[in-house]
C-alpha cells in the first residue's frame, strides 16, 4: 500500500512531464493542444517500434489506428446526399445539397485532404464533417478526393490521382450530371492536400486542351517547398505541435521514397547549398528575405551552406520537381493561376510556405487573400469534432468558408 502511494505520484509527475510543452502565450486552447500532441507522440512512438520490429510499416499502423479511432465518431449527414464514386480510377466522395426552388446549377469545391500524403481519408469523420459543412454552408457540390497514400504509392502517384480526378470532374458531361455551374468551381486542400491542389492548379493552367478551369484555389496551411527547412517559421516552430520540423522532413522523405539517413542533410539545408548546381536556378524563387513581411522574418537569419550534399538531390530529384514543390514554379506559370486564398497559422512550420506563395502570386498579378491567424496551429481547421474540438478550428473554418462564399 505504501508503495502505491509513492508510485502513483511518480506516474502522475512523469505523465505531466510527458504532456507539458512550452507553448506561445497566444496559442489557442494550450492544454488541449498539449494533450493532443502527447497522444500523437505516444501513438507515433508505438508505430515506429512496430516498424523497427519489422512487423509492419509505421504509416500503415498509424493510419489503421486513426481509422479505428474514427469509427467511434458519428457525423450526421442531415440533408446532404453523400455518395462514393470513381473518377478516372480515383475514388472520391461527393456531397450534394438538396435543390432549392428553381435553382438549376450549383457552385462546387473539389477538396483534397491533408495528412502528409500518407494519412487520413476523405471518409474519416474529420474530413467528412468539414465537407458536409462546406456543402451546407455554400449550397455547393463538394467532391473530396481519396488519393492513394504512402507507403502504398509515392510521388508522383498522389499528384497523378488528384490530377486525374480533377480533370474527370471538369468534363462538361460530369458537371452536368452533378448540376454544377462550370464557371463556379474551386480547387482546395489543406496541408499536403494544399500542396496537391496548388500543383494540380498549376498543371491545369498550362493544359491547352481544357475548356473548363477552376475559378478559385483555396490553400489551407499548404506545404509548398522542400528547398529550405530553415525559414523563420521552421526555426520558430521547430518543436510545435502537431507538426514539428523533423516530422515534416520525414513526411517529405516518405513521399519521395527516400532514405531517412538524408534527414540531417535536409535539416541543415545541405541539399540546396551554394555548390549544389541543380538548386541554383531555384534560389531566387524562394528568397524569404524579400518575400516575407518583417513580422514573419523577426530576427531570424537565412541558413545557406557554402558546400553541401548534392547526392541528396540525385537520390531524391523530386525535391526540385515543381509538381511536388509548387513554390518553385516559374513566374509564367504563376501568372496563369486563378484568384487565390491562402490560410496560414503563426504557430506552424509551414506558415512561411503559404506566405511566400501568396507574395509570389501577388507579384505575378494574381488576386490573393492571405488570411493569417496569430493564435492557431497546423491542422487546426479539421479539429472541430469532440474530443478534438478547438476554437481555432471553428475560427479558421468559418473564415475559409466565408471567403469561398463571397468569391465563388
């Protein structure tokens, strides 16, 4: 009995130590975020142990656990018709609101979910709930793309899935089937889905055979570059939940089917050092000292290596492929992009990816809205369902839907 009285406080102290993280004072729901992050870390560590024991790939196990937890939630579809379909070999989930009066055609959003190109699903309650609310609030047909994931496939297959599904949907007869107005279509996505949405939108803008293109693109804390892992937001938020810098680097490595031994070289920007010839032509397109406002740059300094590791680029050439890293696109491509919305969060390693893309689009003459949230964190927009319900999620979701409503 005496031992139990000693053990319980010790376990409580260890649990508190594991959960607690020093967070910025302005971050939304800090203790809830710490608990969410501690849960993620515990689950990820378990999955990596299973991977180490060669029982299964850690991402497969992690996705299984996410889907198992997700089955505990029920999300009402209310009046929205939800159907699963296949667009040119790619699975999608379609959300259709009921017809209103004599309305003939509806606007539409094609949505690509996040998850590091490896996790989550268009069918999980988090994305199901988001797309249902979008369909209701906008009275729009929402198509959620179920692209294949790492490790089943790696780049460029996720990009190809998203592109095929989008081009299929943009065909006149398909839009007619869903009663969609061809002139009022947006392409959107969050995180890795924002990456795919931006890459697909760039490709669509150069396709001369297309007769219908998106009116808008809306990118939610998108991941857009793997050139510089020491932008101010990467330095400032390197240990922030729910996406620390090392986790984002590992997502990139998994996406490119690379070797984890390259992680350190990426971390210190050895892969884009001044003597790495393949990277030289792209450097000006990602000069954050001229692309970011002073409130983002703060007192951070660029990390530019004089000598580096060109072998990393040779092993993972997609690090400089604009289909994977849309921020590296040339100005001529950016000039063809539609009106754009970019949502960024202060407490997010990817903040500067979105801000730099917004600035480059603006310089190219594209109308851009940069919607920045000082108290929010990466991934927050999908966390609106108990027990992962955050005020930041509702705040960002409402702002995003409001912009779509006003512009689509």
